[in-house]
């Protein structure tokens, strides 16, 4: 690929996309490290390095099915232009910054999906939407936390039964070690599913500029750039949201942290394999609520969980609204009109 042929507008939009990816890692760092930090298995400064490393190497283990879905399965590639991408990214970034400052664990994934839909609707209306792909994403909004909840709850029950005759101190020390494994798996799932969304955005942008020929694909340099941007964002952490995810919903032991991370990781692996852009925030929240409910229903702070759910509900429409406004405002900057 001849980078010298890239226009200034294309370079600018790729930079904005990588900024979104960085903020995605920053915003969603809590998803990867909240449990291992809250159980005091790893100090925050070491946990972010651990998560960032596995975020970065995720491309070695997974295909690019999610990137294909985001790049061509949410809105029609034929309607994509610089203004649509700028609007989508601006809406998603604005909502991420607002929720990060408020310490609300909203979904960067659904902010991006909402941004794409909002910009597309503003440009051409409903004819620009790929409804089967958008419908698949909507189903995942409800399925990913439910599956995370069910798997984490099941794992807690199985682990509790398996270790019922083991001394508590031995159980605690065992799961402190095992949490390194579960946190690694979850960070792999996070890096695979979330970084691919930005890969899809950059790829469809290159496609619209004629740099991919007639076939939609994701160049390797795009893969590496997106994984690196997300890992760098994770390194910078998201401590406001770590506090909400790791301690406000329910108190966790190393055993429960292991079950939550493992349940969440399995859910992300399945979604990534099917090419479904799920929310890592939804997934780990469902898993954390699952392990808390396994102990007793009152162990979960349902008021906090309810507030998170409301953030989920409004994320797509709010990001879509901001994307629509950004699309309209971008007319002068990107086209001179």
C-alpha cells in the first residue's frame, strides 16, 4: 500500500480513529483489570501492564470477523465517506469522555455503533443501515451480560463444590494464582473484540478512498496500529471506572474474581468467533453481578447495577445524536461547504 497517496483528510481520520481506539482502551481498562485489582492480587500499576500486554497480542489468536461486521455489516460501505466516519468517531469519543469523567462504565462499542448509525441516518436515512448486522448487535446487548452472568454463576457453584473440603486459606492462595490466568484470558478477549471495531472503521475508510481495490479487507498495518493504540490506552488506565466495576457493584474474593473473569472471557471468545461486536463492559458487569448473586442476592448493590443499565440504554442514542451533529458540522471542515 502506497501511503504517499493518502490524502490529508484520510490521514486525519485515521488519526481520529486511533484516538478513539486509545480512549477505548483507557475507558475500558477497568473491564480487564477491575477484578484483579479489587481482590488485591495485583497492584493497579502492574495490572495495567498485564492487561495491556494481552490486549496487544490478541490479534495472534483470533480472526477478524468483528472488524468485518463493523466495517461492512452495520452501515452500507457504499455510503461511507469522510463526513460519516468523522461524525461516527466524534460522537463515540464525546460520549466516552463524558462517561469516563462521570465514572460510568458505558460501552465504547455501542457508542461507536450508535455513532455509525447516527451519521448514516443523517446522510441518507434508513436506507443506509444494514439491519441484520445492527439487529445482531442489539441482540448481543441483552445476551452478552446474560451469558456472562450465567457462566460466572455456574463457575462459582462448581468451584465452591470442588473446594468445599479445602481450607479457606488454601482456596484463597490457589485462586490468587489462577486469577492471573483468568485476567489474561479476559484481556485477550477484550483486545480481540474491541480493537477490531476500530480496525473495521479504518478499513472501510480505506475502502471508500479506493485504497483496498474492489475487495473489503483489513491490512496488517491497521491490525497492529489498532492493537497498539488500545494497549497504550489500557496502560493509561481508567481508575474512576475501576472503582465502580471492582468494588461498588459487589465485594469480590480471588475465587469470585476468577469466576467472573473466566465467565466473561468465554463470552467474549464466543462473540468474537461469531463476529459479533459485543460490549466488554456489559459482559464483565453481568459476570460480576453473577458471582455476587451466587453468594446472596443482597450482596449485589442493585442500585449501582441499575444505574449502569441505564447508561447502557442511552449510550447508542446519545452517541448517535452527537454523531449526527458532528456530521452536520463537518461539512465545512472536510468539504469546504
